[in-house]
């Protein structure tokens, strides 16, 4: 049959099926929406709103019911749409935004299968109801019309009359045969109501029904807002901004990498500033001087157009860290004399004789400021250097970061000079 029908005739049969189902099972709002979906192959939610003058919330309510019954399909597509003028701000350069656009469409193949299934389920329910009514038999009193179930009959048997007697008037019960007229009428009414739908289903039986590939339809019919704007403003001149040449981009990238490396190699705050007074330490002053010098060199390289390479800048950075007092642009505070105790490793101590223990322990030697004083103390005692941590002497090689945080500025200055010695 499908070989003798054109695509237009097949589409007309499918539309007739939709009309019959809508008028048979649904109210006026659903009928209007189904008719609209027949006229529009794929409809946006905004198109339906403009055609029906109904709020989007109402449209979603009715369409949600049709979606639950699987008569229509829904697809959400991410698209760039123009921002309304009243939502735009003065400095906004972006005039479009990404929004979810809802599409509704009819798939006639699935529509026909769903209608067949619903008709079959309704017929099955009526058949089960008829079988239940027919199978429910019992006894009835002809005088008072009282009904008795088969389970109540054994208690009503009278041996004298050899029959089942009514409890009220002692009349003989007769078998009750349910009237099948109501059940048959229900089936007949159902057949008459669904006759147009069944005729429409038979008309499309064996035909390849049209279906919609929503992704292909969107690719062919929906254009991006950016493309539409370019087509509308095709006559306008196009402006292209190029940030410098190849050498300029390389220099900017090298500066960015050098700055990133400098941040990674920066000294911790407790090294550059005192944790007690907050003032800059010797390391902090030297680091600030070095950073200012490197910034001036980079600025000079940009102005002359000849920037230094990344390797050279990193080399200068590390040389500046090694030579703290090389640059004399800013004065470095004078060294402060700190008393550091240098103790010898305890030798064999006789715990029973306290006098021998005091004699074996060398006295604390005052150490002058700077690395020379530390070297003198080590040479005079021949032992490890002891550095004070918050007033408590501690060997230099056992100093941890927590100990450095607990040091006073003077103690940290002495520790730093001892570590460089």
C-alpha cells in the first residue's frame, strides 16, 4: 500500500490520526496544542507562546502532560541568543548569551505505536471487568431480593425442604445469573468511540511513517546569532587587532615566565620581615633592592626594544640572592653584637661527682657580630656553634623553620651570619 501513496498522502493520514486522538481523549487546550504541532513540524517554546498568547508556565504544564503520554517529544538545545536591551549595562561588550532553547515536535511513528498500545490496554481492562462480572455468581431470594454468596449457601440448606432457604422469609433461593447487558454495552460503547481511531490506525498500517531527526533539523534550520550578525553587517569593515610581531610576543612570554619563576623563588615572609616588629630584615632589604634593579633593567630593555633573555635574567636573580650586600644603593643596617654561647660536646661525665662535670663543661664564649666572630668562637672551642632561639641556646645544625620563626631579629641576624660562615 505504501508504494501507491505519496509522501503528502502519508503525512495527511498521520495528521488525521493526530486529530482523531486529540478530539477523542483530550480537552480543548490539548486539542489546540496538538493541532498547532501538526501545522508546525518543529516548534520552539517561544513560537508556541506567540501563537497561543499563553504564558510559558501554562504551555509547559500542558506540554508536560502530552510528554507524559508520549504523544510529543521535547529537545533542549544550547544556543546563543541576544541579550535584551534593558538587561545590558553600559560597559558590556558581550551582547549575546548562552541559553537553553526548548523544541517540541511530533514523531508520527512513535505516536502511532503509543496509540495502539493505549487502545489495546483499554480493551484489555474492559474484558477483565466483563470476566469478573460473569464469574461472580450467587443466589437471590425471589421474595425480598436478598443476595447470598456461594460461601453463605451451605449454612442455608434445609434437609426438610431439600433446598436453600432465605433467612428472613424462608423462601427458596434461586440461582442468580448476572445480566451481561451492561458489560456488553460497555464494550459496544468503547468500540463506537474508538472506531475513527482504529480506522486511522489501519490506514497507516504497513506504511513507513515519517520521523524527525531533531539534530539534523537544528543543524539545517537554526543559525547561530553570531553568524546572523555577520550576515547582517557584512558591508561593514572588519577590524583585526594584532598585538605586535613575533619578537614582541616572544618577549612578553619570556617576561611572564621570568615573573612566574621569580614568584616561585621568592623568600618566605618570615625571612624578609621580622615576625615581632614587622620591619624588613637584611635579607628583605637585599631582596627589595634586587627586585627594583631587575625591574629597572626590564623597563630599560622594553624602552630600547632589546630585552634580556630569560636565562640571563634568572642568572642575575640567583647571583643577587648569593651576594646580599653587592649593591650599595640602599644602606644596610649595622651589625649588632649578639652573645652566642658555644658549647663543647659533653665528654665522659661522672654523674656522681658534680665538680668534675662542671670542670669538663667549657664556659660560654661571647661571640662578636658577623661571621668572623663565629669563626673565632668555633676555632677557640673546636666544637659546634650554639645559637640562641628565644633566649635558649641550640646547636646550629639542629635549627628548624619553627626555630627561625621563634627567633628575635637580633638572634636571626646572628643565625644568618653563622650559617654563611
